[in-house]
C-alpha cells in the first residue's frame, strides 16, 4: 500500500510504501527475477530466453497510475493523497554479471535512447510533473537485485530540491540575462581543474560547490 503524506514541517510530500518491505531481497543468481527465463528454468519477470533491453512496471511500485485510496484518514494537519505516478524497471542486459561501466558503447547508446523514449512518454501524461531516471549502486543504498538495471519514477509533483534549482535558474536568468548552467559550465571549462571528461558533445565535471566527492 502506497500513499502520499504531507510533511507540514518541511512542506513537502513523502511517499509511504510499506509493501516494498516484502520485495525480493538479494536472491542467488540462479533465481534472479531480471535474468531471461531459460527453458525449464526459474520463471523470471522476463518470459523470454534472451533480450536486449527490457522495460516493465515495477512489481513493488511506490507510485501507480491507478492507485488505491489511502488506508488512513487525512486531517487538516496531515493531508493524505493517493500515490499516483509510475514506477518502471529498466534492465540493461540479459547478462547477470554485466555492469553499465563495462558495456559496449552501442548498448549504452541504445540504453540512452530507451531512457529518452520513456522520459518523453511518461512526461506527456497529464498527472506527471517530474520524471526521474536513476540507478542505485551497492547494498548500502538499498540495492536488492544485483542484475544490471535502473529505475524510472514519474512523480505527480516536482521534488523540493528540483523546485529550488528551477527557482535559482529562473532568478539568475532574470537578473543576468543568461542561463545559469551555461555560465557555470563556461567557468568550469575556463578553470579546467575539475573537468572529468570533455567530448565533442558533452562535458562531465565535479562542480566547485560539490557537496560530496564525485558529485
């Protein structure tokens, strides 16, 4: 059961999803639900003997396109809303031992096209206000399946940190007539010390204001 609960002290929505405590937790490779379903083998979430990249709705979603009504009653101090949204799983490879960093360039390019396709499709839905594409790495941050995969959350609200970033970029543009991201990028390129990689079409850098290593 999922629901949106209002946090009156932070003035933001919190997603409560107690049913996710029962999701599959670190199964052995022979019983991985993201591997292809081999003939006569364990039936996985992908009923095919092999695949390239697979996208499907999360079996244990925090958000649903047709969510049930909240199980608790709302109050004036604690509003509650149905957890409307979409949660998808993106499986990068049929190989259980693969990792994004070691995949061929062609597969990564294909994956980027899949991300773009899902971003546009989900973002066009009338109840979606923010699409978040991400990958968790390591058990310390909650990974429960080691098969190479990521997730996509389509939220019915804009997360507070993103709201703050949007407000800052709009304010900077109003005051300076320039794009904040463009100005930051130009400054980092001039400095050069924090540039990780500069290609023909993209630049990766650790910003001057990084809050943790490798941000």
